[in-house]
C-alpha cells in the first residue's frame, strides 16, 4: 500500500490504520498529497513496477 504524508483528504494516520488492518500489507510512504501518481510520478511508478516484478510469474 502506498501512503502519503500530506494528503488533505485522507490523513496519514487513517492510511496507516487501514494498512494495519489488512493482513500481510507492506507499505511505502511518499512525501506527497492525495495524487501520488500525478505529484510524484517517477517514484510512484517505481514502487508499482517493483511490486509487480516481485509478483510476476514466468511460464
């Protein structure tokens, strides 16, 4: 789960609470607001592609 530090709509504490309630969740935090994919696209893309690479199987 990607959490953010300056989200005006969903507080960081609420984001952490949600992550804590999902078993096995790993979190990464970006210093951004509500739209990390728009505000920090390179960092967001790296987190997503790294996660997908870990979970991609080859046939």
